[in-house]
C-alpha cells in the first residue's frame, strides 16, 4: 500500500490519474489531486461534479406561464398556476383554466391543443 495515497506500483512509482472524461459536467474542468480530483466549474454551475445549475430568481426567472420563482439555495423552484405543470411550469396540463378564449367563446380542450367555439345566442 502506498502512502501517500494516489500512487500505485511496487515502489509507488505510478501516479493514479483520477480525472476521467465524465468526472466534471457542464463544461467544468478536472484538476487531478493526489488522492482524488477537483472540478473547477464555470460560473453557471456548482457541485462536486458541476452538476447543479446556479439559478438566481432575482436576475432571471426560469418559470414559464406566470409561474412564481422561489430561490432554493443555488437553484430555483417554480410554483406553477393550476393549469400548468412541469419543473418550469412549461406543460399546459389544463389549458382551459387560463381562460384563453375571447369574445364569449367557450374553451374545448383537445388531445394536443385547444379549440375556441363561439357561443350562439
């Protein structure tokens, strides 16, 4: 066993390379250390492997469809209106709840969209 860690071989002559192509994500660069590695993340990411995107509700709101951005550490969560779903409120689950039709038209949800029919009367 080699002391310090990070070396191998009969005489501890081989430096163990800890950086792998998959070590650091999202454009982070890997720095090989004696007993491991360190990821140097670009400004938009954090975490051991640069796996967490830094989102600031004050500088940019990632939420769509009138979702409310709530800061959660380095990340943000979206509180979605009742008619949307998804991490960023990007999925319109109940399109008629937002009352999208105008001029006394009634909303009819379809499989992939919605339709507005004018009410007669």
